C-alpha cells in the first residue's frame, strides 16, 4: 500500500457529493481533500476530480519530470517541476 497522498475534489453531481472512503473520511462538495490513492480508487468514476500528488514541502517528489505538478500544502500552492530539481510557482514565475 502506497503512502502517497492525492489532492481530490468531489465532483458536483447530486447523489454522489458525499462518499465515505475506507471509513476514514466523508467527502463533501466544495471542499478539497488529501487522501491515500488506494481510497480514491474505491470511489465510483465521476465522483472525484483527482488533482495529483499533494503534501508538505518536504514530501515533494525527488525526481519529478518537467511539468509535473504538486499541491504543496505547506505553501498552499500548486507548483510545477522543471525536471532539474527546481519547483516553480506558475503565478509569480519564481522558484519555491
């Protein structure tokens, strides 16, 4: 079982805006969550928008490919890798 966390957003769809994942969390429309990928796979298609890997700054992937994104929960930003070890804020253009 992987320890990777994924940022997910419940899809707006009456009847599926609340789902219990592995008994750990009930998803409510309008809220973003970081959940284990294994839990995201148990939800029916169309229930979640999977936004990609997420976690603290210290959890950034070490060998990220150019253009790979990560939701940095320490910075509260979605950031992008350059493939050479640096991460960028797409709004400011600066490294983070």
